[in-house]
């Protein structure tokens, strides 16, 4: 036969064990849930059936747990039930701050009830009761937080897998309505298809830091900003070097994409380059190929960071199509191979929109030197860079040459 439990003399209020003031757990749990509805979740964070059923039951379990701990008993299975409830709330998407706030409000109500039954003779006991309440609150908070975060990680992992599966299917032209339903993600009618290039962060070259860790943190910052701007609408396949993002046209207007790219660059702390093409969901594979072709051109032409649309590069895109015209233009600047300073002067001069002063500053030379070099270029290739007719050919030749050099670099990489 079990010996009757002896009340802790330091936890007595009004001559009774403090736990006796909380014994009517059914009435108290209903009162607490009513308080939650009016003060904690007035905007309907929790559905009505959850408040009347699950939340009330868990509140009662927490009260029973508090009574047991006030009596000095073991927590038993009650704490496991609290953890299971927290995991369920994480899966249902109930905010953790709402849960924590409700727990603290419940403890405040419980402590207020004990205070209302106390006398001036109970001041010493109330200090001990407050300390015990802190221990109980710590036990419940830790249990709820651990269970919530563990379940949330599982939910995020499942969602990430679903996003990865659906994005891969869309890019491969293999998505189906059945797959979309299984992934729990609705496929939009049309998307902004973004080809993304993410350069290395400066700290990736710091020998005192782990380059892989720095790169992953860079990517996570970018992904977090993408999630903030697009919620769950964006689908992405990204590595630390870049990849592809699909954004429903209903989620962001085309005009909003420039600001998005700016914010992604700020978040990643690197100058991100992006090329975008709009396409119906069935045409995503072709659009992705075209977007990445445009991005390759942006790299080869050494364009600044930012967003590039097809109409920004339509001429350059056409100049890189295979044919005798591209071959001719690509070889037009070959006579400058032995004069790298002339080729660089031409690139910079065209890049500054033919501003001699800016060209000179960027090359750290006098404007007269720029004039001499431009004249020398005209003598070597028979197209004058100071004349409109010659400039048209030279602009086109730089585009074709950049494409040719890029193809050669890819061939060398493949051979290696």
C-alpha cells in the first residue's frame, strides 16, 4: 500500500497545499480557453474546433501536470502528451509565438487564482510557489519548443522535397496534375523563369574561414529573401553558384522583378545576375534553356549585375546564332589579338557609351591615348570605331567574339 503524499510545508496557501487551488482542472481549462479566445487568439489563429477540443484538452493536461509538479510528483506521461500536441500544432502551421503566449497567459491565470486565495500570512510561501511555477513553466516550454521545432523541420524537409520534385518535373516537361496534387503545390498557368548566377562571396576566399560554410550561408540568405518576397509561390533549384527560379506571374508582376533581384543581391551580399523569360507552364523547359542562354551571354559580355530580359539582349542573342555572319563577326577582331591594350580600349569605350573621358579614367590613361588607340584600331581592322558605320560592326564583333571565346572555354573544360 502506497503511503499518502505529504504536502510540502513551503508550498502552503491559506493552510492548504497550493495544488488544491488548481484541482478543478476541467473548470479552469475551460476558463483559460475562454481567456485565450478573447485575448490571445482573437483573430482566429486557431480554428473553433481546435479551441473547443484539442486546445482545451491540452490545457487541462498542462494543469494536471502543474498540480503533479506542485505536489512533488513525477511528470509522467502528461509531458509526452504536451509534446505531441505541440508537434501537431507545428504541422498545422499554428505560430509558435501564439502557443508560447497562450502558455504564459495560462500560468498567469493560475498564479492569479492562487494569489486571490492567499492571505498576508502566505507571503513566504508565495515566493516558493513562484519559483516552483518557474520550474514548471521551464519544463513545459522546453517540451513544447523541442517538439515544435523537430516537427517543423520534418514539415520543411517534406515541403522542400515536394518543391524539388515538382520544380524538376516542370523544368523537364514531365509535370502532371497528379504530381502537383501529391506535392500539395498548385501549378500556375504561367511563370517568370529566372536563370540565376550567384558569384562567390568575398569571404569564400578567406583562408581563415570555411569556404563551403560561407557559400551555404550566402545561399540560405538569398533563399530566405526569396521566401519573404514570394511566400510559398516561388519554386527553385539553386546551388551556391546559381540555378533556376520559377515565380508564378500572378505572384509578382514583371515590373517587380527588378526590385526582387536587387533585394536578392543585398541578401546574398554579392552582385547577382539574372536573365528572365516569361512562359506558360507547358513551355518552361524551352524558356529555361533560353533564359540560361541569355545569362551565358550576360557573363561573356561582362555585363553588370542585375536583371536582363529578352528584349534587352534581342540583338545580341541573334548575333550569337550559328552561321557565316557570326563566324565573320567573331573573327573581325582577330588582328587585335597581338594588341590586348587595343582590344580592352575598344571594350571599355563601347561600354562607356563612347565617352572618351570616362574611357580614359577607367583605363588610367590620357584622352589623347584613347584617341590614338581608336585610330590604330581602325587602321588594323578597316572599321573606324569613331564612325557610326564602323561602330555598328565593332559592337557586333565584340558580341560574336565573346560568344566564340565562351564556346572555346567550354570545349577546353570538357577536354580537361
